[in-house]
C-alpha cells in the first residue's frame, strides 16, 4: 500500500472535515432541526448545490496547494540528501587517502631501496599490512552502512538468540580487554530471542565493546544488562571509564565524527562504528541514546524489537 504524502494527508483531512460539516449543516438546517427530514424544500436543494460547488472549488485549491507542498518537501529532502552525500563522499575520500598514501609510501620506499636491511624492510611491511587492514575495515564498514541505507530488502531476518551473539563477542575481545585490565560483566539471560539479522546484531555489540576497550581507559568495568518490556528488549551497555563530554554526545552517532581524530586513527578506528550501531538498532525497530553513566563513564541505552 502506497504511503500518503504530507500534502495528501492535509488535503484528505480538510476535505473530510468540510464534508462532515456540510452534511450536518444541510441535514439539520443550521442546527434548528431536531430530526433528519428529506430535502423537499427549494432552500435545501440550493444549500446542497452551493455546498457541492464550494466543495469542488475548495478541493481544487487544496489539491494544488497539497501538490506544491509535496514538491517543496521533496525538493528540501533531496537538497538535504545531496548535501549529506557530498559530505559523506568528502569524508570517505579523506579517510581513504591516509591508508592509501601510507601503503604507497612504504612500498615505494622498499622498491627504491633494494639494499634496505631486513629489519627495516620487515618494519615497513608490517606498517603496510596494518594500513591495508585499516583500509579493509573501512571499506567493510562503508559496505555495511550502504546495505542498511539502500538494500534493506536484501537483509535476511531470522530468529536469533542475542545472548549467544554477545557471549561470542565477549570471548573474541577477551584478550584485548585483559591487556587493559578491563572487566566485562554480562548480566544477560541465556535466551533473548528476536527476529533479526545475525551479522548486524553482532556489529552492534562488537562495535560497542571495541569502542569501550579503545576509549574507556585501563582498569575499567563494562556492564551489559537487559530488561524485557512488552514487544521489545531494552539493553544497557555501560562502562565506568573516562566518559565523553556533553557537547559530543549528540554527534557521536554521525558518520566519521571523531572526538579525538588523531587518537581514533592511531587505534585503527574507521569513524563508522557507532553509526553502524545506530542504523542497525533502527533497522531492528529500536531506538538508541548515549548518556553519561552514573558515577562516570558512558552508557548506551537501546532497544531491539522482539
């Protein structure tokens, strides 16, 4: 079923109100009648004819206005999308430029200096590999966001257990967490069943844990909890780390937004992790917000539809 535009909604609403008013006015002759009577008087027929003429004229004017309003809204949305696409393209170009330039620089240096000692060559190759891996991660994140933006019909939904996915993510990140003495406490029950996409649900929790490991600081604690409420699961993901300044909280879900650009890149971040988290949550019928945790640190509250 085709969704009504804002203009059509306005048009239909006004027309329905006018028709109801006209019917009541004619039927009760300006509210003087107490019962419905046939339109056997000439004045009644004239009122009916006049109402029909006014209805047609009003309908014509409203239809033109509604069409123009829809055109204006569509143009504003198109302009906004074009601006966002240009900004996204510029950001992507900027983010791709750094690893590509590094890869080219290291490989050219190796080729131009065949007498380079083995230790230096190995060091350059490791740096090249690191930049290639960062480039691969960036392209994968861009692909994931594009899939959520433009190919939602191709995203397969099935019955999955979120608790199993979270356990898998905690195991995979255990080594990185232990190096920073980060303790992950999982309060989730053994079964949290939803109709969702396993890959995207994995991305939600993987990105949140990676983000906390990278930026929360050493000797911190991550707590993951959930509450069941009606048709949704309400999750909380909190840490007691350094937290994020209030002025950044409204923008951390933007694509390529970085609080500390230099530090983010040095840690291998693509700047798309939290954008993927937000889009994946929305795709699963939920909402998400970031707020300071009690006692310090960060807290993400989000929901997933069952």
